[in-house]
């Protein structure tokens, strides 16, 4: 990294790094969503349901196992005198965890398929289990790059993933491999992402003086419960639909709706590791005031996404039909609930990062565990009566309550006030946006134009209401200049 990079103020570096990574993740909108559109129309609700169940089940295991050490890797790497000593241990752990996870899925695929109410799912689970090894290695590299501050390289690899994923999926599915081809395309794209990381930074697997596993685990253990509960909560609704008697096609509708509500989750993926790295560094250097400013700004960001969810909700059925076709119109009402849930889960992710940075991991673990424990009986009650819509309602309700509770804890921990003005402005714009979207076109190109205009008007509305501070305007200008240089 050059002198310009190292001289940037922490808030500016965090914002530029987040923006670069979010820009890469935003490729999911044209490319990831294009893959979903292609697969829903090519496979239909039933086969797309099998694809969704396989990727969700393996994805839950992958994110859970990788998340156990992700934040610990960022924290240790950013604070270490020799990051390679940390990286060597992380790489060996990632290989071991990945191989054990692959073996576990191979052995339990039949039982898991029966429990999910889809016996034909087993061969797909065994095939996609290879993703567990690839994903653990990829996630480990991603965390190391965040820890050493290579944000641009991290973003480039994610962009390569999204581009290669759509190309490989289409090529393999069109060759006649159907669901198998879709799964192979996803795994091959993960391998491409890993190759980009290896080209950017030669992360070692062996080091003369690696840190001990006990040191890594001492950092990772406190967040293990948070990672497990958060990842399972985000997927238990889909599992519960088929487990409690729903059709595989219902899982396909639910998966399609969730893919349309991805934006807040992508922001969480981009922001959380960089936020943790920045806060840890500021706390270590004794700059508590700047750390508090960043913590407060991250909470304001969550409120700022509410109007975007509000404009999607009333037109969700038209959006689902336009994107996926008439067979997926029932995904619309699910989207209206799940996009609110995703905004709330972004709030939970930000708040958990804030309390973990202050070594209050137990608070995040308790709230996350309660959300999961309450979700299980709630789904058991609601899904047999109201189907997938009940699952989405449970997820949204608990996500909002859990996010609110943990955000209050985070504000008290950091001694930052409730961003009341931001909340009021967001609610006002959300109400106006909802009303404008409700009276807009029901479908077709008119709906796209209408929602695009409303989406562009939201930041204008925030500006006119005085939401943006002078420092934030200057920061945005510097980010634009940095991106164009």
C-alpha cells in the first residue's frame, strides 16, 4: 500500500473500502439476479427448489464454519506484527474444517434430505459439498485481505466471482446438466475467486513461527455462538417450509423472493469485517472519539435503507412476475416481508460488530440465540397454517425485534445517542415512498422506471431534509475522486 493509502483517515479508509467491496457485491444485482432469473425460467419452481435447498443447506454450513474464524482473523491480522504467522494457522484450520465438513455432508446427505422433505436432494448435497472446502479457503483469504487493508484487491476478487458465476452456470446448464450444472457453476466461480486472492496476496500455509490454534480459538470462541445462531436463523425459515410439509416448489418461491431482497445482506458482508478492523485499530490507538463517530454513522446507515424497502413492498408481486415470470407471482408477498427482514438483519450485523469490538460478544450471542430459539416454535405454529408467508412473517418480526434490542445495547456500550433525526427522516421518506409506489404501475417497463425514479429520489430527499453532514459530503467527494483516479 502506498503512502496515500496509509495517510487516509480511518473513517475515509473504511468508507472507501466498504464502497469498493459493496460495488463488487452489487454485481449480484445485474449478474447474480440474472443467474436467478435464468435458473427460475430454465428449471421451474420444483427444480429451482432443489437448487435452492442444496445451496441453502450447504451455504449455511459454509458460512457458519467460515464465520467461526472470520472476525478473529481480521482482528488478529490487523493487530499482528507479522500477519503471515496468523495467516498460516488460519489456512491450515480452514483446510481441516473444510475437509471435515465435506465428509460430514457426504455421510449425512440422505438423512438431511429426508428431514427436509426432499429425498431426491441427496445427490445434489453430496456434489455441492465440495463448496465447503473452497468456501472456507476463500473466506479465510478474504478476511486476511481485510485485516491487512487490501480492500481493492478483495473487491476485484468478488467481482471476478460474480462475472464467472453467471457465465459458468449458463454454459453448464445449457450443456444439459440442469441442477447439477448450476451447482458446478457456483463451485467453479468460487475457485476463480480463490485464484484471484492467491494472485493478489500469496497467503502462506506454512510459517516458521505460526500462532497456536489456542490463540486463534481464544478469539474465535466468543463469536462462535453468534455466527452459528445468525447463520441458522437466516436459513431456518426455508428449511422449515419443506420440513413441515410444504412442497419443494414452495422453497423455490421462497428462495426466489430472498434473492430479490439481497441488497442489505450484501452491504453487511462488505461492511462488517471492515468496520471491525477499523474499530479495533482505533481502540488500540486510543482514538475513542473517532471510533464512536464511525459506530454512530454505521447505525444511521441502517435507518437510511428503510425507504428503499418501503418502495419495493407495495409493488412486490409485480416485481416478482416481471423478474421470474408468472409462475413465481406468489413470491411477491414473500418479498415484501423479506426485504424488511434483510434491512433488520443488517442492523443486527452492524450492532453485533459494534459490541464485539468492545468485547461484549456475550450480548450478541444471547440476542442471536433468543432469535433462533423463538423462531423454531414460531415456524412450527405458523407454517402449517399460513405456509411460506407465515415463515416470512416470523423471520421479519424476530429480525426487527432482535436488531432493535442489540442496537440499544450497542448504543449504551458505545455511549452514542439514538439517531432520532435520521430515524424520523427515514420514516417520513418511507411513508412517502410507500404511497408513491402503491399508486404506480402494476408491472412491465413502467414499474421498472417508476421504482428507479423513486430510488433515485430517496437520497435527494435525505439531502433536502438535511441528513448529510458537511464532513460526509466531503467524504463522498473524496470517494468519487478516489474511484476515478
